[in-house]
């Protein structure tokens, strides 16, 4: 199996429901003419004043007394958050005694500062926005969901962005053998202990404002997936806008 560099959804900051929750703050986008819609999508930026406290709240905390989030789930960013979203930078979080940990923490802090939920005034539509960081090739967000082994799930989302040559973005799936109440990116040791599979899902390049759908069939040991929103490759300052993210189980009529 290949370790894909999936980095870990424009419209207030959501880090909650299932693992933890943040107060929402909305950035309004002023009206734009039809001719400037494309440029407006590139310039949307939402920075939450709550972001500075995320790293502290992302400590590895067990919450086994809670019901884990699971499909069916739909996130349109219009109301209370439905998905728990946590930042990713690179493949793994360095170990606590690693010399690389301070640098990784800097990447995470920077990523949080350029991430949020923004609202377009004319339509009152919201979506999750973030962008790349100049000194690292792979960033994004992940959302943990409890699932059943050997079951099929449909994942759909809308992505609006303009990517430079050498960059790509999309949504992928990581499989794990149990639901972990850990609201932070995993270290390599923890990842390898629980990892059970990967699905690239949808990867796009260039300019897009489309809806995408793919299906995933979990393995025999899979009890949790990470829905990973990722952005990889060449850096620019354009935002990625993720919206209408849905995960639903596909029922096997033969088993019913």
C-alpha cells in the first residue's frame, strides 16, 4: 500500500460535533458582479479569531463517553457544524521528542490562520476555505467518522478553486481499525498501528467549480475513516472552497 500524502472542509471555523466544537464566526463577502465571480472565489479569505487556541484544544483527549459521528452526515456550513475538522500538515505529526515538532507546529498554526468559513453576501452561501502554505507541499483537514467493516459508502462534495500547474486538491479516505478520540494529526507510530487502507477518492487540477462523487468499500477490520480534504503541490494564494460534503452508506439490497 502506498502512503499518499493527503493533507488534512469559504465560509467560520468548525472544529466540533463528535470530537469538539468551536464558536462560529462568519466573514461576509461583499457583492460581486457576474464577471468577477471567478476572481472573488480566489480572493475569499476567512480567518477566525478563535484559531489561536486550536492547537491547545487539539491535544489527544479521550472522549469515549460520547457517541462517535457516523454516516449519514451532510455538511453545508449553513448552521451548527456537523463534521469535526482537524488540520493536517504533511504525512504525520512528529513525535513529542522530535526536533521537527516545533516546525510542524508552526505549519499547523499558519494553516489555521488561513482557514475558516466565509459567507457570500448576495447568496448567503457558506463553504469551508483554506489555502496552501509556501514551505510545505501538503496541507489539509480531516474529519473522523465511525463506519462498519465491509460496507460501501458514497462520498460527495463540491470544490471551487483555481490551482496552478503542479498542484492538485480533492477528498480522499483513510481507513483505521477503531474509532480514536484523538483530535489531532497522528504520529507515524500511531498511524501505522491503526491504519488499514487508503482510497484516493477524487483529485482535481486546474480550475474547477464542480460537484464530485465517489464510493468507498471498507475493509474487514475497518471501524473508522478519515475524510481528508487535501491540497498538494505548487504553492499559490488562492483558496479552496469545499461545500456540501456528504457521506452516506450505500445499502446492499441483496442483504436486506
